[in-house]
C-alpha cells in the first residue's frame, strides 16, 4: 500500500500494489481521503511561508556535523556496523492528543558521510503508543546496572531523569520519569550573571559561595510540574533562560545566592520526586554533566540522607558523559532486531513498541547478515 499527499494538499491517496521483484507488479485498488479545509489552509501557509526553512536547513547541518565526527572516529581505526542517532531535541510537548516531540539531525547526511546504516527518530514511536517519548534510557539502565538490591540511577543533563531499578531477578518493574531541571537553569543563570563569559559553574564553585534563599525556593518548588505525578517529561519549553531572566528580575539577594538556590531547586525537586513516587533504594548512581557539580551533589545528598549518592562513573567505570549515547547505541541494536521496548512504567505507553527507524547505508547487506546472526 502506497500513501501519498501531493503539493495540492487536497487529501491522501492510497493505492494497492501486488508487488513482484521481477516486474512492476499489479494494481489492486485506489482510495482517496480529503483533508479538512482548515488543515489544507494551514498546509498552504506552511508551504508558502518561511517558518520551516531555517529548521530544515539546520536539520541537514546537524546531520553533516554528526557525519564529519563519525568519519573522524572511523579514520582513527574504530569500526562499527550501525549508527544510532538521537539527534538534537528542538521541541518537546508530549501532553494531550496533539502532543509532539522533535529531534533534528538528518540521518541521511550521516549515512551518506559514513556509508553506515542509521537507526534514528527513537522518540515518536513511543508518543504514538500513548507515551511521553521520554525518558527512553531506563531500560538500558536496568539491563546494565541492575544489582541484588534496588537501585536509583540519576541522569543530570539539561533535564534530570530518575530511574528506579528493581533488584535483579525480582518481579518489580522499572520506573522512571523526568523530575524537572538538571543543569539547564543553573547554566542559564551562569551565562546571564557572567554576561556570557561563562557557560557553566565549574564544580559548583560559584554556587558554593552563596546561601539558599528558602522563601524563593519554596515558591519555585510549588510549580505545577513538580506536583504532577508520573508519567511525565519536560524540556526547555518550561525550564529555560526566559524563566531565569524573570526570576532574576525580582531577585533581592546576590548572584551567588541565586545560583545556590537554583542548585537547591534541582536537588530538592529530584529528592521530593524520589520520595513521593518511587520505591526506596539505598544507592543512587549519578551520571551526566551535572555529576561534576560538587555543590549540586552535596545538596542532593543532604536532601536524601538515607541514600548513598555516588558518582556513576566511579561505580560503573562508564564515563558520565557517555551513558546516554551508550543507551542509544543499545536502543539502535534493539531497533535493528525489531524488539519492542516496554516503557509502560516509564513513559506511560499503552503497549511496548519498537523504537526508531532504520535507514540503510551502503553496508546494509552486511547489517542484514549481522542481524540474522544475532537473531
């Protein structure tokens, strides 16, 4: 069945072909479904305007940059069979029937540059199955890090996502969600307060000089997102530089106090989420760029006195910055094998689905042979 909507945007044509590898095949039927007039008008405005063009251009640019980087790795003597491309998230509003998530970075540019097949576009399949599209890495956390006792795994990237892993061999189910901001607000504040001279607070040294302003912290922790139960995920649509600018405009204390309070916001929002919505665990392994922020980790340990907060890199031997990329390499392998990923206790999906799409590169026949061996 082929499905097509042309430039006229008058609707969807579907045509059925009895396929043959030796001929053009045989026509078996045609159907047409018109678009609603209001949707057609929206499509015309999009086609005739400039709104989408910058995103389409940067989509290719991001793909080319990934391709150039992968070529450098290939040139160093490293070999790989399949590239798993997460891409750069530019929009994430998963709630409601028209919710969406969008990661740019052209898989076609990456495949063209390297000759390798590419697994990509991992999040939207989960969204179609009723999930949030994020976080997707918890099943890998469970496969890699499960121990004889329950474990918490925290990824402190721009946003913070928290995974509870049941004891190995138990009947428990992995649970995870985005708790809210990770580094995003701290980094935005550092850039604002330094007039763009600094990108982040190295080791949390600047924040360590300040004092937490408890009145403002309580106000921040009352935000709706922190009160919502899982499943939930978030992004820069909610926690961003505009929010930081608004808070700084009414701030009545010093810069270091502002950063100290933002560190406390990240730590306490994580701790409150763990205490409210996850079973207990004695250990928490922390990965991501935020694992290097000593002030943030100290705040987190204070907020979770009964949990041993540890740097994940030291406990696992995997660099903090590598964990998410490693998880998507694993998800790329699951996509190749056609294995559904169960995220019911994470994103709230209705059923387990295969995550990602496959684009065949010049090595596709070798990848298919590899798939047969793995299966």
